[in-house]
């Protein structure tokens, strides 16, 4: 196996681990949002999450930080603004719509990334990418929407915010794909994470605490939840994304990231927050098929199936002769 193939496999495995981390964060984040200050401290939670991860990374990689180039700094700053918009808008949207619709509408980046990749990276997607994206969105709809009976207040507003966050996530994937290979990924990541934390501190200091400081209280288990969100779901996940995207095309990144909704539901099943249904099985199957089509292609997939069928027939014939 060539070194290029090894890197491609490494990138995809790392992105899958990132997606698992993000999927696991859903239950923890949802519980933290609702129990801290009656749900009025969204950006305070995000500020802690990114500040802790940013400080840890800065301490570990301080030599990289002090040698950062001006161009890398501004690229990381811009990337941080994009990520702040994506996380902030998605988390606020989660307050007003259902978790399932939030996950589904955010995953619009699966469809957007192939087109944005063509526009900004001059990388024209092939047919299998479009087919994979459409099948993936249908699968996510089965997982997150169809058969759900949950409702929330101000759903339309929450839906619009969730959709907007998906657009920002698409731009983040494209921007990283464009610059991560030619820049120091660690330096980009440190500036990106610290930028998000500073912006979140500003929002919570200007809006949340002045209006709701009387409601602020630390619930039981808050510290370990923040630690998990900061270290696993932010530091590891953002680091993994930055490194893995060096070896993975943006269309494949988007498809792999769509598994966040799948792992989110799986963790709900594990912790007894949801029950398995036919809709989930159909959705998981469609998303898995979309990944295979996007990576392999329809023609190659059909060819592999035909060759496998011929091999089975050949083996059966030889067994009958014996």
C-alpha cells in the first residue's frame, strides 16, 4: 500500500473519530445548556469550552505560538470567526428547535461543500459526490426527522438558525482545505480556538451576565461536563479535523461529518434517551451507502458486486464438481 493511500486512510479514520466525539457531545451539551442558569448562558458554556482547550494547546505548543507568522495569524483569526458563527448559531438554534431538526438542518453542509469546493478550490466534484450527498441527506432525514414526535417552542426561528450554522460549517471545511496544507496546522488551530473563546467571552459578558446574572448557579456535575466538552469534543476534535483535512478532500470530509447525527442518536440509544426504530435502521443504511458511493463510485461498486457474484458462482461450481 502506497504512502498516499496510508495518509488517505489515516485522514478518514481520524475524521471518523472526530465525528464520534462530536456525536457524544450532544447529550452532554444539551444537559449542560438546560441546567445552567435556566438555559440563558449558552455563550458562557462555549467560552469555557474553547478557552480551556485553547489554553491547553497553547501551553503544550507554546514554541509554535511564539513563532507564528503574520499571514498564519490572520488566517487563523478568520477561521475562528467562521467557527464562532457556526457554533454560536447552532447552539442558539438548539434552544428553539428540536435536537433532531437541529442536527438535520446543520448537516446541509453535506450538499453545499461539493459546490463550494468547485467555486473556491477549483475542484469540480464528480457525479458520485452529488449522488452520495443527496442519499446522505435523505438518510439523515430518516434518522433525525421522520418518525419523530418531539416539538419545541419557536421552531421556525430555530430551524433558520440551524440552517445558517450549516452554511458556516461548510465554509469552515472549505477554508481549512484551502489553507491547512500550506500553513502550520497547529498555529492555525491555536488562533482559531482562542478567537472563538474571546468572541464568546465578549458575547456572554455583554449580553448574558448583565441580563441573567441572578439566575447563574453551578449545577452538579458541571465541571466534568465542561472538561469533557473542552478536551475531547473541542481540543481533540478540532485538532483531528485540522490534521485529517490535509489528506482528505472536502466532499469526503462533509460526508464523514454527517455521521455526527448518527453517532448522536447512537449515544442516545446507549444512555436510554431514544429507542431504535425502522426509521433509524433505514437512515443508518442510507448514510452508510452514501459514504461508499462517494468514496468508490457507482460504476466501481457495481463492478465489485458483479465480480463478487461471479466468484461465488465459480466457487459453488468447483464445490459441486468436488
